[in-house]
């Protein structure tokens, strides 16, 4: 038990320490993309560096959150949010042509930033690991649904097959907040804590 806690603390520390050089890379890449006299090809490279450094920051956030949950040091900043807003954030990030959002939503109590990342990661996982171009989502009360979930993607989406960091951490987060995650047929059902 102590070794697991020490490892989780080490991962948290590494995530924290990696943020400073990553912020430097991101900042200079952003500065370069805003220069007017930068050649087009160099501007494209700078934009790719900016995007990649932003993605690395998100991965560090996920890894840090997983370490905190595992070490039982995660203290969520709980607030009330509409469940439909979580799905709309996922659709905004992935594109409305890839994610349809339905349902009336309802109040849930979650850590806003972490829950948005978790839901987005789970929807992205369903698309990527299901080989899909489009998924339908719905929010009714505290329940979020994503479909279709393919037989190949189900274990990945549930965090049972560790092939998607965002999905695995998303499942950990939802369960840590007191929610549930299950696949029934071809539907992923996330039950979030209600207000």
C-alpha cells in the first residue's frame, strides 16, 4: 500500500514538474504563430507545436488526476452543472457532425473541469475505438448516454482494457464522484451524482 501511494505521489510530482517546460514550449509556439513575418511553412510548424503542447498538457492533467485518485488525495471542487452541458462540451470539442446531443439534461454535482474532460474523453474513445464517424448522446437528469458502443470498444470505454488514458481516468473520476459507468447493449450509461 505504501509503495502504491509513493508511486502515485511520484507521478503527481512528475506531472507538476513537467508543466513548467511545457508551458514555455506552448508560450513560444503561440508567440511564433502570431508573428506576421514568419514564413508560412514555419508558421505551420509552430502551430503544430502549439497544438501538440496543448495535448501534452491535457495528458498531464489526466495522469495527475489518476495519481491523486489512486493515492486517495483527490479533492474535487464540486459544483452544480447541467448534465447536458457536459455533452455539449464534448460535441464542441469533437464537432457537431461527429456528436449529436439530445435530452433535457438536469442538475448534477461534479468537478466541472474534470467532468468535462472525462465525458469528452469517453465520447472520443467511443468514436476512436469503435471505428465510428458519429455517435449519439443524450442527457436526462443525471444520466448520460453514448451510442453506439461496439463490442470492440466496450472494454476500452469501461477502462477494463487500458488502451485509452482519457477513458480510463474518466471512469475513475465518475466512480470517485459517486457515479456509475456501464455498457448495456450498445449504450454507454454514465450516472452522475445529482444535486
